[in-house]
C-alpha cells in the first residue's frame, strides 16, 4: 500500500500529514487550555462543574502534594484507580505537572489483577476510590506502593451533597467494604496540603512516558504499553484534524463521556481531544444505570458521544431515550469492538446521526483509522487518519494487494514506544520500518477503507474489553479437580462475545457453578465465563497445544 490509496478518499481539506503539534507534552496541552479557556466548563459530574480555572487550581494543589509532601520525583509511577468522577482529571493532570507517569487501573480489578499491575509498573503511589480500597488492602504488602490517597465519590461535590452521596454509599448501599490502609491520606486533605503552593515546571518532552496503559497486547500476560507524550499529543492532533469543522456552530464541544477514562479510547478521544478545544466532558459515573444515564443526557445539549456497541444498544433499548434532544448532536463515535449494523441503523433512525466507527489499539494511543465525519455506516472501520500508514501483510511481513486478507499493520507517530520492561514482547509485534503488528486480520478495499475480518490471535472481546484466554485458563486450572481448560469467545448479541470454558475434570465435585464462582473470585466480571462444558479430552496439536480454533468450529457447527 505504498501508494497510500486511502488519500483519494480523504474529505476535502484534510491533509495527508498532520502539522507538528503545538505542544510537547500533555501537561503543556492542558495548561494551554487553562490559560485559553479559564471560565469555560471543563468537566461535569453529578451536578457539579469544574471550569478550566478550577481544574488549574486543583491539579496544581495535587501536584504540590505529590512533590512537596510525598517527595515523588520525575519519572516515578502513580496508579489511578478511579471511575469517571471529578477526582480523575484532577489527579491525572496533577501527576503530569509533577512529572510523573500515570498508570491507569480498572477499578473493578480483582486482587490478583491489581497486584500484577502494581508490581509490574513499580508504582510508588496510588489514588483509589474507597469502594475498592479493600482490594488494595489484600495485596499492598506485595507491591512497591508507599503512598495511598483514598477518595469518596462525593469528595469534590458541594459539601452537603458530597456528604450525602458518601453517606448513602457507605451506610445505606454498603458499597464500601472495610479496609485497613495505614498511613493513607484522604483526597481532600491532600489538596489542602498543596493549597497556595506551585510546582516549578518539570522538563517534559516528546520522549517522556505519559502512560503505562496495560493490555494483553496481541499475546499473553497483561503488559504496560509505554505511551509517550509524543504519542498522545500527536494522536490528539490527528483526531482534531480528522474531525475538521464537525462542531462548527456548536463550539465549544460538549462530549458525553460514559466510557471509563482508564480506557485509552475515552482518555484520548474524549478527555484530551475535547480539552484541547476548550470543550466540556460530561462524566457518566455509572453508565450501567441506563435510566439514570438517559436522565443525565436530557440535561445537556451535547454534540458528541462515544461508545461501544453494547452502550449504544443499551441506550436504544432504554425507555424515553428517543425523547432526548439530539438537535445539537454532531458526532457519535464507535470503537473498542465492532458496531453491529442493526444497532448502527437504529441509532441513526433515532438520533439522526450515524455512528462513525474507528479502529485502534492501546498500542496506537489509540486512533489509527476512522470513517470520515458525515459518512454513513458501512461496517468498515474507516481510512487511516493523517500521518498514519496501514499495510495488510502476509505471514512473511510483505504487503498484500487490494482486498487480500492478511494481518493489519500500522505505522505512525501514535505507535507506542514498546512494552514496559519487556523487550522480547516488544520485538514480537514490531516489524522493520516501524510497523506494529496488530494481531488483527483484515483487508483494504480499492478506496483505502479498512475492514476487520477476524482476529489472528485468540483474544475474546467482551463489551469492548480484551479478554485473553490464557488468563482465564490459568485461573480455572488452579482449581483442584481440573486437569485442563480452554477458553473461547462465542458471539453474543448484547456484549459482542461471551467467554465459554471447556474443561477436563478429575472429580465430579467440579461443577459448572463452581468454576464460574471461582472465576468471579479471581477475575474481573467481564472476563468470567458464562458457560462451561466438560470434555473427556481437548483437541490438541501433535505437540500438545490445545486447539481453541477447533473448539470454536465445533460449537459453531452444532448451532
């Protein structure tokens, strides 16, 4: 694809290459927004809005606490384990102003998963919601964490409302299990200790790591993708250039941010790209509460919403969604998993706006391809965004022709710097010339549009989140009475795929219910199997490798 055939399909005015970003780091990007848009709303959540000036003040206070009180130094890692609440941007931008590397952590992680990520990253500090502090309590002694900041959902809400929210969660809903974390600080106290102080700007540039964003990559154990400040500011630039004048007449953009900020899709497309334009992120803390979500949508004249297929489908099936005011909606962006055609067509019918499907990975910061704004849904994941090359490669790494199916490889300034402390894993996915092997199989048509055909690896995609069979299998075979296990993904209308486990047992005491319960104790909910089938033996290669593909074929043939 050396001729960059996709350029002929570019919308008018979109350049082949993005100009050099005006910022050398995420810190510089957000500090520019603090200066340019001080009185504009930046983040809203549960009826409370922070302006860019508010965020400037609060993040500086937190940065001062991190450097002056805790003594953290440039390049050290800080984990953030929060849902979409106002404390998230305050902590994240405070960390960047302190010169730290942010390690995003899924709040729903089990103790096992949290321990791995904290140990692997070497995080020295963590900001955690009190609802999940008991998980940290279980593994703290096994990590390098020295400093803990605990917050409640209501801590940045107005005093009375915040106190009520925290009381209800703690005492009424019993959503805060007991924990013991000696020496931890409360978030509000941390801000108070930094009040009135400033932090001298740390030297931050393109080469510095901004995030350790954990992913299974294309294989195996969860690894930290090193996303540099260069990767991130370039991807923001690519996103803004690609969207062009989509928000003309409704600026500044108001974005509905329901996907979690710890997920790279929401972090880049919503948080950073919207902030760079002086827009507002409306944070949805619990998008699973669909009636509450719809109620919140009715309060805003929003211009953009991002989601995965399950989120769009859930909204469409929620009473009263059709009565939301969509008159200002300009962009509905789908990613993380394939958007189903039926959902896309119904979404456009209800909202009047098509879902623009894109594609990327954690390793690509994440945007690599996107459909042009204003285009109808076709099932394609779009064209390579400016400054990005896509090659469909054969197994030998050489490029294939139009509509030939092979592995999707990506090259551009948004490609990660590698996996944290895993050079061997990095070398497995990087080809000569700066190409990233995605592990996804697809094709490119004569107009440069990319279509995903299959996944080269056995990764399972549940509601936009990667599930790696090895991880599930490793948990299942820990059980006494289980000899072997294999995990595969099966199609599911609601979540895209579900996990099914095949197991060989040595004891009848091992039941389907027992395996599912054990997985729930050791894995995040979306990774847990929804079905278990027992076999006398599992299909294998002649060297003993379990053939998951054969199991999938058997299941599909039986339906």
